[in-house]
């Protein structure tokens, strides 16, 4: 591709959302350039690496990145025993391998995927420069570039509410098939977790930005507790962290001059504000964005409006409920300084208090597409 090249679709970001969007657009016949600032797919890893079993509907080859199965969630409140949520089905994956699979699919569809190639500029007319200065003139732009989306900022749809996270990978000393959740008053605006990965596990937590300075000491404390309990080793194999959008849907459509713009995944705020779940929503929204982009290029004038409506239908109710529950819990901190166990229960998906009076049901079971089947996904 040469300077000044004309393309149909420019995708910024090659995580799950961007790779899915690029593949879908190319499979529908569009000429697609997808750029990613990082040098490799999925690296650095910035998530806890859990996906629900329902992700197979979008990524049939997910088994190739599977490390182990998950069959339950255990939620720890205070010093008592865990509250068990059975049949919490999913997989722990190798996130880098998972992302590589999605990129391979995009390449197989004919997408020009370029890594170590950031989006440099995006003009009010939709013209862009990428990498070392390649100028491109897309007919549609898709922003899949994460919580701090440059594309989202360009159309005045930034993520404003964010959570800061920190995670370590350590040895797991005994087999475990559950995701462990730790709800504690000192973890403001988030929670802590232990997610098993065969002989390893990810331990991490998320907090509001104002509490970012407490991430390391809080994580060190949890790690020490788990070491003392004989569950994990002392050696830290990997550190990671990042931002999670928790404000709900932004965009997800706009325009730069005559160039339509679609946001998907974290760039569109589709991460659940309570759980941080986002991988499944990223892949689904990416596919829909790619299909909508190709449809618009093919002359379907309503394609963008249809995309926005479908995103709202799929994710709006669950994200709105999660945002409401999160806001209620944060107001508890402001009102009384420290939430009680009942407050924490009301802010977490494992407990009936979270769903009470506001459940959206289908066939007798609570359905949350952003979190997963029967409200069960962590990511």
C-alpha cells in the first residue's frame, strides 16, 4: 500500500474487537487496513484471561488457546467461607494466543494487518496517517483502540469513567477450577481476583483512579494472604495492568466529515462496569461493526443506525444496571465512609440483591450479553 492509498475501512486496534471487525468487513468484500501500536497480538496481556463458554459462538477455535476449564465462581466476603456460584462455565485462555487466532482469521480474509503501526493522526475529514507517515483515505473508520480510544476522542466520544488495575502471575500450588472473587471495603470501586491457569494463576484487583496509589500495597497484601494459606507461590512471573472503562456505552457511531465512524469493544465502553467483563462483548461488537461498515460501503444508508440500535439492544440494559449498582456502592463510600457486607453483596453479580426487581429475563433465567450467558462472564 503506497502513500495516499484509498481503502474502504481503516480499523484502529487489533485486539479482539479490532481483529473481529477487520475480518467481518473483509469477509463482506471491503478493502481493510488494520493498524495496531503494539508489536504483537495480545501483548502485553492486560486482562485476567477468562472467557465464557459462549465465546465459542464467535470464535470456534477458542479451544486452541484454552489452558483450563472453569466451572464455578467463589466469592469471598470478609473472613468467612466463600459463597459458591455453581455452573459458572468458561475457560482460562492464553490471551496472546487467542488474539493471534483472531488476527490470523483477519489476514486469511485479506486484511492488511500492521503491528507496531500506531494511528498517528485522524483529521476532521476522516483522512489518517499511520505508522511512519503513511497517508490513507478510508471510506469508514472503526475505532477498536481501547479505553483511551483516539478514534473515540476524534468524534468527541471518550470514555470518561475508568478503573485502574494491577495484576501478577504466580504459581498455583494446587489445582483449582473456580474463579475467586474478593470483595473488600478497602478495594474502592472494584474487587480482587484469583483466576487459575493450570500451574499458574492471575491475581489482581481494580480500583477507582483516585485510589491508584493503593493498588500495589493491596495486591501485595492479597498475595501474602494466599501464600500464607498455601495456595500460591511467592515468585512473581509477570506484572501487568491497565485501564477498564466503567461508564457504559459511548458512541458507538459518529462521523468525521463525510466519513462514518464506528466504535466497538472497550472503545465503545462495552466493558461491564461491575465485573470488568469485556472479551465476549468485544468480539461480538467488532463483528457487528465490521459488517455495518461493509454494508454502509455497499450503499445501505441505515447501516450505522442499525449498528447503534443493535449495540444498545444487546448490551445497553446490562451495562445500565451494572453502572447503577456501581454508582450505588460508590455513593455508600461517600455517605458512610465504608460499605457493609450487605452493600457489597448488592453490588456483585453472584448475589440475588444485585438482580432484584430489575432483572431482564428470558426463558426464566437472567440474561446479560455483556457478562455472558446467565450473567456469567469475567474477563
